[in-house]
C-alpha cells in the first residue's frame, strides 16, 4: 500500500501538469476528468506491477550472487551507461517516428498497447478501450500481488540458517593502522552503491573526456581549438574544468555520517583522530586522482603546452581535489548525521554534503572572480594560473590547520 501511494504521488507530479497543458487547448468537462483519472489509476497500477516484477527478478538474481554489493554497484553503473546510450539515440529514433506521423498510433498500439488504449479512452471516450485497459492493468496486478503475498509469508517463516565457514590457512599480511583504515574506507565506498554513485560524478566527467580522446583525439582537439575564446585561454579552461569536476567527486562529505551506529567501532581502533581523517581523505584521492591524471596526461600529449603550463595543469587540479576532500571531512565533522535508517539519508539528505558542494564550487570559482574584479589590470591572463596555484597552496595549509586544531577535537568529542 505504501509503494502504491508513493507511486501515485510521483505520477501526479507528471500527469497534473500534462492535464493543465491539455486544458489550454481544449474544453475540459467533469465526465472527461472522471474518465481521465480512472484510466490514469489503471496506468499507475500497471507501473506498480512492472516495478514489483522488476524487483522480483532483481531479488532472484541477487540471491544467486555471492558478492551482492559489488554486483549491485556494477549493475547500477551498467544502467547509467545504458541510459546514456539510449539518450544519445533517442533523438534519432524520435525523428524517424515523427517522419511517419500517420503510423504513430499503429506503432504505439503494437509496442505498448495500454498507452494506446489510454489515449483512446481520453480522446474518443471508448468503452471498449477502457475495458481492454482494465484487462491489461488489473490482471497482471492481481497476479503479481498474489505471488508477492505468498512469497512474503514464505520469507518471514523460512529460516535458512547460517552457512558454516570453511577456514583455510593462508599467509597473514602486516600493515600499518592507516593502511588498514584506507582499505576499510575503500571497501565501504565500493559496497554502498548510492555512496559510490553520488560521490563520484566527477570521475564520470573525466571518463567522458578520456573516452572522447581515445576514440578520436585529433577531432576533439580540432573542434575545441576552432572556438577562438577556448583557443586563447585553453590552458586556463582545462585547469578550471578539471577543478570544477572535483566538486562532484568528494566522498569525505559523508564519510563520517556513513559510519552510523557503528561509529564506536572505528573510535575503538588503535588509531588516533589524525589517522582516521587522513585515511578518509586518502581513500577519496585513491578513487579520484587516477582518472584525473589520465585526463591530464592525454590532454598534454595532444596539445603543445609550455613547460610551466604543464606544471599548472597537473598541480592545480590535484591541489583542488585535496582541498575539497579536506573541506568535506571538516564539514562532516561539524555536521555529522550518525542516526539514519538508510544510507541514502547521510549521502543525499545531510547538510554537510550540500554545504561541501557549495563551498567546493566557491573555492574553485573564487580565483577567477578575484582576477576579473580585482587583479585584471595588475596581472595578465598568463599569470592567472600562477596566482591560482599560490591560492590553492594557501587554502591547503589553512584547511590543514583547521583539521588539526578543530577537526581532531570534533572527532574526539563525537559519539553515536
């Protein structure tokens, strides 16, 4: 019932604006509204049926997979890639459909009959189409409802027990407490899908550039340099593009909150506040820096930069990523959210994440603002990157002092 209510509310956000637009082109009567909302409820039932069926299939597959979190992360990534390619070809597909406008109704009737019957009910007030729509909606819904009801009680009353562990002798590896903490952080990031996907958008931006350069680097560079503004400020634009991509690649802004009610475990480890903070920042850099370094190297190979420009292209974005990771952990220590029921809450609904994104954007844009409004007449564009490098070095040492002075104290005072 909760799923049905939530699905209905989300559907209203789409259907009501459509109805308002439709009312602007034709006269709406009470009879039309009754038929429209009745048909719309049938469509909602059908969407719930498909959602539950999809959940059943995913649940069955996941029950057969050993590493569920890893499989879920890979599957989510594949879905993102699929959505990207579908979005890439949807315009071409839509153009082919619009070129055959007379046959759109027949295509919809063959591919998705319920939508065709919904249109017939709303436009022609067809009773036969309403009856067919009811058959398409109610019969699958009742079937899935009965199956889920039977499986629900089966799940509640089945005791699968605990599988006996088979211990095998192997070599023991010794590592430092900081290395153990970094491994722990990486494991947490890669096993919580929403955490990985929400905090590594910047990596996807890097991957898009990498793929584009691999496929046809000469064409990409030729296109970019054909724009006069980009050609004149190419090193500056590359540096600030990489810096801005780091604003969406911060895992530290919720790395403390994600510990939840297990926070006491990390506090009981033989590692101080400095080691824990270092590990969370290092884990962020382990994930984000490799793709950034690949992008920097590929761009430098495809364009003849000066030696000092190459230094700026490498140093400034890396310093920006380190500073943003430090901002994220500092904000999360100030505004932790250790009480939650679902990982989505600390990742998407915590103040520290939102403030980190705003501050990250501000710290990356500030050098440009200062240059154009204060230093433009005193410094030429070539010195902007030198000024930015000094700016990020100052920001790094300032944030380091904040973490050592305030961050460690906040960590020691935290309790779940």
